[in-house]
C-alpha cells in the first residue's frame, strides 16, 4: 500500500521515493474499484497525494498521474466549467515551468462524451505535455514519447468476500453506469424482439441522465420480462446480481477497455460483446466459453446466439485471469513514474542517473 507519510524515507535500495499526484480523490465506498486496487498495489516507494485543484496548484509532488483528465474541468454549470478550465490552464503552466512530468493511463482513446472547444484544446495540450503513457491492454497503439503496459487488473479478490448466487436460466444482465455509448437502447429494442422462452433482462446501475432513466423505465413498463435497479449498487448487491445472470450483455458502441467486462469475468459469468481488437485479445487470454463476440449491430438473433453459445460451449470452471494479478501493478507503475521523471529531464538510461541527485532534483522542482 502506498504510504502517505511525507517524512518517510526511501529504503536502502538506492531508489528514489516519489510523490505522485493521482487524479482521484481519497477513496470512498463509491470509488471505482480499479483505482482503489491500484492505490493498494502501489510500491512503498510511491507517496500519494489525492486530487483537488487546490492540491494540484499549491502542493509539492514529483509526478502527476492522469486517468480521465476531462473530468478535471467539467462542472454542472457554465460558470463552474469556466472556473475549472481556468484552473487547469494555470496547472498546465505550472507543470511546464516546473517541468513536472505527466503520466497518463489510456483508459479511453477519447472522452465518451465530448466537451466544448476550450476543453478539447486543454486536453490536446495535456497530450502534448505527457511524458509517459500507460496502456492497460496490449492492443492500444503505443504513443510517443514512451508507452508502458500494465494490464487492467481483475476483480477476483475484490469480490471474494461477498456471497454469490446461482445463475437464473435465461437471465440476461446489463450493469454499470448507464450511459448512451453503452448501447442500452439497442439492447432494450432487441429484447422486445426476442422470442426465446424463459428469457429476461435485468438492467442494474445508475442512469447518467434523466433521459436514460426514462428510457429504461419505459421498457420495464412495456415488457414484464425487463426489470431494473436504477441506482448505485454496493459490492454485495453487484456480486449477487452478476452471479445470478446466465449471460452478461455489453453492447457498447465504443469498447476499447472495459472494466465491466473484466468484472463480469472475475465473477465467473460469460459475456456477449461486440468484436474489437481488445475483446478478441481478452477472449483468447481467458480461454474458450467466456467471451462471445458479434459483428455489426446487436439484435434479437445475436442475443439468442450468444445465449446458446454460453450454454453449449465447454469452458473451465473459471476464466484464466492470471496475467491480471495486481501484485505486479505497483512496481510497473513505479517504473513508469521514474521513467517519466528521467525522460522529462532528458535522461533515457537509468544507469546514467544518481539516485540521490534524482531525489534532490525532484524535491527542488516540486517546491
């Protein structure tokens, strides 16, 4: 677990102790489990500062780690957005002057919901300033000036404490934050045309807008086979909902990385997804019978095919997620942070660097 003791000293390994500003708040029960598990896995050589614009502007740190940078400048009101965008512009100036390296995890290739012109300009500026990219799958194209790979970790240990149910025959599940790009509208339309006996659809998650809520509630009112739990759900509830499904259906219009896919697999449920390079790689990695892919648009026939495949394809008792253990994630991230710091200083060879000098230089820059 990363230490937050600002007086901590680097162990006698000769490796520098780095302070990293993470683009997320101190964890709460509603924090994305990916971020919580990443925090727990970070090397003891990493000291974490949690995100706020005040902390980012005024505190001392060696490296900044961005995850979804668009959210640093979004707000419900126009005034709030303008103020945040001004603050981010000041941040970029600070990072430029102090030569603070930016590490960016490529969760998405582009924001799912586009912002305005100022936001897009600031994001392009962040991209140009980024010293090191972390891709969480092996199909993402590497980006200059340097890219590291740290596969998206699994959720097996995260959900291990929670009881699981038995799959209900014919139950399809769509879960997670309900957003337009995730294709729930097409799923509901396809369900209306599904004639497979005994099929039902469960939609679980918090709608991103009143329109999405209305869309799902209207489908529930029209079709008794469709039911929904439209709210944030805690981990015990989610474990039960996922484990009781026969097939998880994720008809995303854009699907580059998906923690939802890995969460379903971590709970031992087969998944129906569109064919993408990353989904194909995950399917090959976890073994047959777990990930079923379709081409084109989702419809009733595709769902019927997916359900038949899930029932009839032999598979191991659990998917193979051994490459996604979190034990190596912390060290991989530490190496990325250190590479970004050295790269920002124009150093490409670790052997050319004096660790003590690294520490002094990093401290001076972050003052």
